[in-house]
């Protein structure tokens, strides 16, 4: 094999975990695997829950340890400067295979403060191949200022359902708290299937994962030092990606390639591409011949024909690790 880029980089098996990769701890109560009582947190946020707001300056989401219905904390969504027509919501998804053809019951406790021109609600969104139905508490959703009250809604899930979302929403201004949610089908709590991480596995990840603060090569090498122990004396390292074309994955690969060459003595880079075009790229990296942008295009792999891969090629050419 020709000495392509003089650093090693094979598509394959090594995964890098940051502390933000997985948010799926086991809740202390309720349906297994969903953190429905908000007792599990991660970096100050409710673990597992996603938060959506069209304008992040309009709403704030957080865990409230002073206002709660059960346990020791609740989920709070409050408006900062939200117009009456806007909304923010926290959500999760359910594998549709667990619910198809049955009726899902979703309940939870809600408290509101000065919710004006809107309301707070539970919701379930059922997506079919060509349509979507959203179920919520309207017209009985709380608004204004109310104490804790448990609400319940039901959603029939068609057999052709492709995706199911559930969550809580604040429409308009004010503040709403949500706690002790529950999901069940005919009284049986919905549980995530076997294969999801256990509480012990999540705890291990939180204790052992290394947060990554930058994607820039040759910056803060100490973050990547755990690779030394993971790689040991291995001379072939494989790097893959969760999705093709995601900028951050390929930026991180560039950073790892640089680290391996500068710190661990790797000298060969290999890539899945056509051999003649790969040799031409090799000539550019080692000798500076050709236009690297055109050479990437000539490889006929759209996944390599990106700015992120070009940046890595330029870095390798600049240093010419030998």
C-alpha cells in the first residue's frame, strides 16, 4: 500500500464517547426507561428529554427542586418574552412497534403560574405515512394560575403508525411545571425493549466518558489522551461515523488523525476509494502535486467530497508526517 497521508485512518470500529452521547437512564418510577418523573438529570437538564423552541430566547426549560408534585424535582418551562402564539415543548419518542393498533394512555401532574393567552398541556403525536394526529388536553388544559392537578389523555394508535412522540407543552406566556408522568396501554406501563442501556451502564458512561470541548486539530490534546490506553500497541485504528455527511463527525476524525500521527506514531492513512484516484491524492499529500479539491471530487464518493475531508487533506499535506 502506498503511504497515503502518512497517518492511519481506516473506516471501522473505534467509537469515541463524549458525556453528551447518550441520555437514557432508568427512571425511579413510572414506565421503564423514560425518566417520566424527572428525577434523573444530566448536566443540569432532565435526562433523555429533548426541548424544542423556535426562538431559544423566548423560553427556558429546567429542573425545579423547589416546586414539585412527587420526588424531589419537576420539569419547569417558562416564557421569557414569548408572544401569545408561540410555544415550547419537551418530548420523547416511543418505538411504534410497542403501541401500534392499541390505545395509549398518557397522564401527568401540571401546575401553572400566570399562563396567559395560552395553556399548558400533555400531548401525543401519532405519525402515519401520510398524516399526523396530535392529541392534547384542549379544551380542558390549564391556564392562568393553578395548583397541581393530574390530567389524562388517550390516543388510539393506528396499525400503520410510523412514529409516536409524547411530551409536555407550554403555549403562550407564563410558567408551567410538569411531574409524575405515566404511559400505559390498558393499565400496563409502557417499557422500552431489551437492549436499551441500564442505569448501571448509564452511570458508568457518565463516570468514564471524556467530554470533548473542541473539534479543532492540535488543540487540547489532553482530551484525546485516553486513546493511548484504548489503542495500546495496536497499529490499525478504524474510525466510522453515526451518519454520513455530518460535519462534526468528520471534523472529529480530522482531529483524531492529527492526534494519532503526532502523538502515537501512526504513519499510513487508508480510505475507501478508487485506487488510481487515491494514488493521485497520495501524490498531492506527499509532494504537493495537483488540486486537492478536484482530487476529492474525482474519487466519486460524495462522503469524501466535503470541506471537512478537504481540511484534513490540507493538514496532512502541511505537516507531511513521515
